[in-house]
């Protein structure tokens, strides 16, 4: 997976945004997310993807102590506001 980002960062990011967006999601908003993500200075963008791919979520969860407090937000509104600046 990392090789796709090394070979064509913008193309792989576009695939990530498209694949991670629910059906019927606003195309303009998807494009805004893509533009923000692809604008990350390199190699920082590639390194962040590499870190996510290599992250061992199972190991992290095994080390997590209970109880766990979760803070939730209205993601779509939050992201829209974040992109709008």
C-alpha cells in the first residue's frame, strides 16, 4: 500500500478520499478534503501514511488501560468548518 503513495502521492490520496467517502457525499467537499491532504509538504505526507500503515492498532489497544473516555463530535460539520478555515 505504501508503494502506491510513493509512486503517485496525489493519485493515491485521491483514491483514499474517494474510497473513504460514503455514497452521495458532496463532491465539492471531497475535492476540498483532497486538496488539503495533497497539499501536505513532502516527505511529511508520505511519512504520515507510512506511520498509519505500520501502526499496530491491536498492540495499542492491548496497552490501553480501562476505563476509556471517548469524546465524539459531529464529524461532517467539524470537517466542513475546518476546511472553510
